[in-house]
């Protein structure tokens, strides 16, 4: 039976989606004889912070684990490097699921496919946050208010994200189309959208919760909605998009480990067991709280089906926006 996106969103939000490999005895996880490498596709930030946090507790997997940032081509350089690496468990990719479920629909020439990798485990998830800054009047405090303001001020109805062709980009495009106004996308690199939002250069931003949490808590930015299936524990007063009347925007960003497709099942199981053991530690749970993400391990079997289901959903979303795939 095909797992539905709603099933996984709900299970993840409730914290009940546990990896089946949690039951693998620790004795099976013999230490890898060579240095293990975890590649991420961006400059230092949330992604490599999560990778280092989990890697620091994967003591049964390898004596030495090195986390490497290989930015470039929207993260694709790191993905391609892992695709062609030795399938012996020594090279892993740590990435958001968008690399597998979205990129095949936004790039004309993608030098990899999801089938080139074995999904090992998700480790964390986060909803997206719609925030507004000083460019938007102070009496705009809800999604309904913001939609009305955007319709009345079309020249100023802008939203920033971490880049064109990302899930954040398409969430904003879907929001504008669903709400009936022209929502101009302004792409940035890294956390640049939040910086310009504070300056009043753009009206809003659609970014992961952690990117603006401190500014929201200090009152410099106003959070209007989160995209998770339930209220985010880091901003519990902020309604969900479903509560705001836009259930089609419901979404979570998952971060996960992948290895080359031909990696033996025994190695995948050992790696999964090491990841799950790391996630049970107080150090990892406390570290994730500081990063404003929630521990979230989707079971191995469900993980592969989740990627397939999400890929179909994002294909429809991309096509509905009229986005033209790029090189």
C-alpha cells in the first residue's frame, strides 16, 4: 500500500515514526575500518550543523567521521560526488529531501536520479514559517490581513526565500495563486532573505523556522503561519496554514542520510542503527532543540515510499506554477 503524504506528516509530527532498524543489536554495528565522510551541499549552517550533531554521537559506526561542506550548483555537486563514491559505507550524503523529490522536476540536466541512492534515515524535520517585516503595516497580524494587504498593494507583495527552484519558492507561488494575488518571488542565498526582511527591503519571507526564530521572539518580525500539520513547539502561538485556510501549503522539510545505491544491505542497517542510537542521546535531542528542528525518524520502508509520494506531489506543484526547468 502506498504511504500517503498526510500519513507521514501526521506520524512525523506526533513523533511516532520510528526506524525499524532501531531494533538492530548494537553489536552488529562494527566500527568501520576507514574514515567515514558525510557530504552536505551548502555552506555552514543548519544542514551541516545537524550533520555534525548526529555524527558526533555515531560512535559505533566509525572511529572517525568527517563532515564536509561541498557547496555549489544548489547542492548538486555534493550529491553527484556521493553517487560515484565507493559503495562501502564510507561516503554519505546528508541533505533535505528536496534533492531527491524536487530537483528532478526543476533541472533539465540532472546528473543523478533518486534510484542512484539508498535512503537510510531521516533525522529531523521542520516546518516553514511565513514572516513579515517592517515594510508591512503593524496591524497586519494574520494571513487574512496579509492577503488583503497584498491585494491592495500589489507593487509591494514580495517574498524572499533561499533560492529559485526550492520548495520555499513553490510554496510562495502556490500561496499567491491560491489566495488570488501576484506574489513576487525574490530569491537569495543562505539567510539573505531574513536580513532584507528586517531592513524592510521585502515584505515577507518563507523560510525554515530556525532562520528567523530569534527575530520573531524579539518582535522584530511577525510570524503569520507555519506549514506543519500541527503548531510548531518553537512558536506555539502561530497558527498553521491549515488553520489559516490554506491546507494545500502544508509541508515539512525533512533532513536525511543517503548512501550510494549499491551499498550492501548489511552496511545500510549498521549505519541506520548508528544514526538511531545517536538520535536517542540527550546531546542530539538538546542540540536539535537549539537548532529549532524536531527529531524525526521515518522508518526505512516508509522513507522510500515517502520520497516517491512527495516527488509526485511536487511535480504537480511545479507544473501548476508554470516554472520552466533550468540547466
